[in-house]
């Protein structure tokens, strides 16, 4: 997507990209933290 106007507000796209990247990073971090916890819980249950 090329901005039709050089002075068009491209900050919105940057904020969206940064927010998406932050969300993905948070999901990855939570996944890395939650997976070992779930494995520990399963091991303890057995």
C-alpha cells in the first residue's frame, strides 16, 4: 500500500503495526511461560 499523499498520516499504520507486534510478542511470551507451567502441572498430576 503506497500512500497517495506524501504528507498523509502514516503514523496510524505505524501504531497499528507496533500494537500488533506488541500483541504477538505478548502472546509469544505468555505461551513460552504457560507451556512449561502446563507441562509441570501434568507431571505433578501423574
